[in-house]
């Protein structure tokens, strides 16, 4: 049975332009650290970290520590399906 609260939280977490850019980039790169995201998106580290925290708290992203770096990757398989449908035919 569908848990509407959980599904709504999932969609809300993706419902911000920066978070969509982050997950789209991770679908392409498979894994990325915060500094690479800062450089790619041109946003402050604090802003990126805030958005990553939201995505991580919803179980959408996972984290792997590499020394002092934190590398993020997508854990929730629904993201690929959803973004595939969203961007189909748009590049």
C-alpha cells in the first residue's frame, strides 16, 4: 500500500531547483563531493550542505567518507525513474 506521507516527503525533498540539479548531476557522475558541487553550481558550501542534508535525511542520498571529504551518491532508485520521466526528451 502506498504511504502518501512518505511519498509526499520524497517529492518535497526533490521539489527545489538546487536539489534537482544535485540529483541530476549525481545521476550523471554517480558520486561527487561537496567541493565539486560548489564549483559546478556556483553556490556557497553552506547552501549546498543544507540541500544535501535534506536529501540525505529523506534517504535519497548516501554518503561515503574519504578522509576529510564526503562523497555523495543516490540511494533511492525512484530518483532515476522520476528524473528520467521529468527530463525525457529535454536532454
